[in-house]
């Protein structure tokens, strides 16, 4: 059954494949669905998704004020953002797609999609009150969380979520290079990522800390003393780097809704050490693909790092292929979107 699918993303930034976790997943999903279905991605100008039809709008000049900063203030109301969403949804309605797969974490996306056959994926916890208020008005079967833990967070916030659609990641070639004694901390440079804890834990475990990522929260400057630093890498380059690092550390200080870095690392054969928060216990198979530590305990995290170094990296990758592969994830989306479309 072939569907005409609109995929909606936030116009706050373009969606290149090298973007953050949720954006990278949307790119993977769009490319995979386009192999079978007619797919149009509604996104900001400058987006690049090979082989997929794009319908773009200019990113508002002050869109950065609408960024969600976990642990920070509520994002500002940006009138130009609403204008951009109105242009998007005007075209979505004009095209009369069979179904809309909506991934923007903006109240406007919930409000302006009313009356459409739409499935909203909640890629973040209930951090923004306007989004929570808008999501409360949506039927449960039109809402999907990316993990059981995230669904529970939303339901505690008073939002009934009818589905869990876990993310998936593409497979990667096994690394042939020798493993280096490096503890990798990758992702956006933001307080909730626990970068300083990762550096300390890697150092205590005898590994060289390596931080890879770009600034996200302008009010936050991490203490990178003792660590090597690289700017954000192309996704393929990051996968190759993961393949030769001893451990990837995910010492999150928030309720991680999924954990794409952890998933990508395991798919590259790199074990994961992290804090037992949010969905990480769903993403990491403890004792096989990594170990999780008591939240905020650097000592416990360093022990998890040491334990990870003894894991069979082939078993790490096999675990990821069994639990975190992209193809089954896409099939779950196809079934959910067909149901929402009434097919």
C-alpha cells in the first residue's frame, strides 16, 4: 500500500543529515519511507535530504529564540515562527496528503494541524508548557513517544500518549581499526548532557576524554579541562570515530527521551556507559552493550566505563542490530501512519 506522506519538521533550523538526534532520525525516516511511498518533507530552507521531495520555507531570522533549552527558560514566542508554520500547513492542506508525520516540537504545529490525519512524534520530554497544553487537546492515538520512559513522563504531565515508536539507526560497517583508549562524549554542548561528569569518569577509568559537538545553549560553557575537543563531525565520520573509541559516555542529567548517541555508538560496536535515567535502560542492554550507573555518581560511572572495556564489541553491535535497527522502526511507522490514514 503506497501512501502520500507529509513529514513536518520545525522551521527553526535546516535538517541536514549531520544534525542533532531527532533531526538525523527524521532524515533517516524520510529517506526510508521514500523508497516505497510518496514523501514530502516540510522544512526550513537549506535542508538537504537526498532523494526526497522538500517543501521549504525561510527560517525566521529570530528563530533561535524559539529553541528549547532543557533546564533553561521557556522558549520565547516568535511571531515569525507562526508565520512559517502557517505557510507550511497551508501547503500541506493544499496538497491533501494521505497522512502527516509531524515531528516539530512547537505548539503551532499541534494547533495548525487540527483536522488533518496526523501523527505527532514527541521527541522531547514535556518541557514546554505551551506544547504540553497543545498536546493535551490531541487524541492519544495521534501522539507517539519515542520510549516507554518518555511516554510515562508525558502522561505524568497530563498528556495521554497512545503509542510508543522507538527510534532506529542505520547499520554501520564494523570498524577494522584498533580500539584506542578514548572515552567519547558526543552530542550538543548543553548542560543536560553531563559533559563534565563524562570527562571526570573517563579520566578516572584511565581513558583519554574526547568531546565532540557544537555549542547549543549560549549561556553554557562546559569545563573541558583535561579533554580533547572536536567540533561536530559528519555522521559517517562520527560513526568511524565511535568504532575506534573504547567507550562512549552518556552521563545525562535529564530524563533522556531516547538517546540517539547511545544507539549510534552501539551500532558502531562501541559500548556505552551512562547514567540510569530516562530511556537509557531501554536503549542500552546492560551487561551486553554497556553498563549504566547511579545518576550523578561519577565514581559509579567510572566503574561502568571500566566494565564496558571488557565487553565483546561484536556482541555490542549484534545487540544494536537486534534492538535498534532502522528497518523495523520504519515498518512500525508505516503501520502507524496507515492506521491514522484509515488504510
